[in-house]
C-alpha cells in the first residue's frame, strides 16, 4: 500500500507539472489577443532613425507610394525566432506598365543585414496581380555571439520593405502595405548561455546610430546622460519587453526536470522495494 501511495504522489506531481506548463501558454495567448486589440501603427518610417515601432503580433499598416522605403522596428529577445510577413496591395493593373519585384529585408540593432532561414523575402508581381506577399524567418536569436559572427542577437530588429525592380513609369503609384512580426519561442532545448547588452540603438540627436557612443563633452553631462539611460529617460529604438531581454523565467525544461525527478523517485522506491528483503510484522521466527 505504501508503494501505491508513493506512485500516486509521483503521478500527482507529474500532473501538476503539466498544468503549470499550460498556465504560461494560456497567459501568452491572452497577451497576444490583448495586443491585437490595441491600436496598431498606421504609418511607416522612411529610414532607420524614423522607423515605426510595432509590437509582436500587431498588424501595422501604411499607405505609401511605389518606390518609397518603408521601415518598422520590433523587439526580439534571446531564445526567440523572429518572423516577418508583409502584404502589399498594388495599384490597378490598368495604371501599371509591367511587373515589379518587391523585397523584404531585416536588420539587427547594428544595422547588419540578417539572412532569412526560410520564407520568400523577394517576390515578383506580374502586372495583373492585385497583391504580393513576402516573408522572412530569421535564425534563433542568441544571448551572445563571437565578435566576428553575424548571429542574430537580442535587441531591436528593423524591417525594410521596398520595390527593387519596376518600370520607371510606375514610380509614385499608391500602394497599401501590411506588416506583421511574430517572435515565437524556440523552447528550452535550444537555449544557450551567455549574455550581451541588447542591440537597442539610442534615438537622440548627436548619438551615432547603432551604438551608445556620444559626442565629446564635459564629464558631468556624460554622467547625467548615463544616469538617465539607467532610469529609462533616454529613448531607444524599441521598448524593453515585459519579460526583459531574456525569454522569461519559464521554460519547458522545468517540465522535464520535474518529470525526471518523479521518475527518479519512482525508480528509488522500486529499487528499495526489491532489495529490502522480507518483512515480519511480529517477532522473528524462533529458528532465526
């Protein structure tokens, strides 16, 4: 009976672990739904400095002209896989003079172009097409990297959407763009160690883009700016995520850790039961 009670307790622990795993997932779904209800941006920037910030899960829209460079920026933390998808509604076919190639590029906080691990970042739209969709999925964002590597690191990510090949007569025609960025978590199995400062450029006059360097000045001014930066007084390209720049305290590794501990406890109880030998409820036999 004691062994049965131990097995029941271990199974209860496993069930509790799985229920705990479901709670963060449900919370993420609630946050995502709440994010979609918030007002999404209806315009885009024209360069890195004026890029419009969007939250993951939001569908940003913008009305522009053919030939414009459209910029958005969103945050991505370590352990996430950034995915960007853009849809363009093209002018009426009768007003266009040929096909055009539309391209989606993604850059990190240092303005390094990040290659797409999957997706279709460039697509040619025929003259009769009414819309075109381009997408890009990056590699998993890492928490650290070698200096010489071009690995995606935590911080801001810029999205640039433009046309790269079209008849000159079509420049200036109106278009409507819709962009959505998502950052699903890669899971604890793909986690890596280390930590670097997020690549989140400072948006301030006199600051070099992509870095936190400042023009030379007096020491007191630099100290005050440093204090403001720590207090969040200096604007950056994107706001810091609610779970910080890590993927949060929760990981599916917790589930497997609890399950492993429960199985180890069961193995210990089973081994003890098999090796303890016979037990006598009363006094030992007289011939013992």
